[in-house]
C-alpha cells in the first residue's frame, strides 16, 4: 500500500442507530450504522495536492481544508486514493450524471449522511456536541475565511471540525424525485450564521457543477472483513 505523508488519522466509529430529519419536508427516518472508519479531520489542501497535484482552494494554506471542489471531484479523489493504495475503488460511473457507490468494497469514500451525522453527534442528542465557539469556525468567529483543521475542540469520539470551517459532501442523493442527482452536504461553514451550523442541517447541490469556498469533504472507509 502506498504511503501518504499527509494521510489523516482514521478513527473507528462503532455500530449504532440514528434518527434523521429533513426540516424542509418534516420527514423523519431511521438508519442503522455499521462500524466504519472516518478521518479525524476534513481533507487538507496538502493531502489533496499530494493525491491530485492540484489545489483549487480560494483560501490557500496546506493545513486548511480543501474547498471549491465539486462532489464529483471529491469522489474522483477517493477513487484515485483507493487505487494507488491498493484498495478497491468504491465509485463507478453509471451514466453521464449518475455515479453509484458500493460500501461493501475496501476503498475510500465519502460518508453517507447518516454516518456523518452519527459521527458528528458522537453519542450526544443535541443539535451541537458543545458550545459553538469552542468547536466551530463560523460567521461569528472565522474572520471570513477557513482555518487550519484541528484548532477547535473535538467531539467525544475525537473528530475535529465536524461543524463549521467547511461543509462536507456526503455520498447520498438528496431527493431524487425533486432534485434529481443533487447530493447532500452537511455541517455548516465559515460564512454561516449560528442558526445554520448544526448536526441536523441538510443542504444539497449539483454533483458536477457546484463548488464554493466553504465546501469540502472528509474520507471514510467501510470496515471490510
């Protein structure tokens, strides 16, 4: 397996169950979570450049989170990282704007939104796992820019920047009937007001066309036996 100097620490998330909610539709549903691995930090610009040899970020800094990339660019990163690490790529192209993923494979991927929220909450049941200023860069304290990952207090399971700094792409389609191929992103970013930076906030956009300077991602892996 190829060694990556800037590879983030991956922490194991235990199995469990979570209730999710969409505030737009008032729909609530439950998801069973199997054990998986999740990066302690969002993907940094150093790590992204190491794999892709590009850095499209607006706020440049090696330890700042990568941003200004599309969902498609994030999954391409995951597939390249998997292949060059000797693992099975998780994502496959089905058509021009439809990409499927197989969570049973060994490679790197984006978390599902259920996995993301479950890891964000880390056993807590509130909208945040601690007071916002302690855990997140948001409109009230960010000075209108991203910051190096890992500067705020982590949650109970050791994950940093789950809220604030940059939103994070998830694997899931948001609502195929209404929004087609639009994908979910979670967590809030550096330019969001306090009311938007919550474990429950869901947003979505086009997987191939949408990128912005407060949206990045972190990597996950299934626990494959």
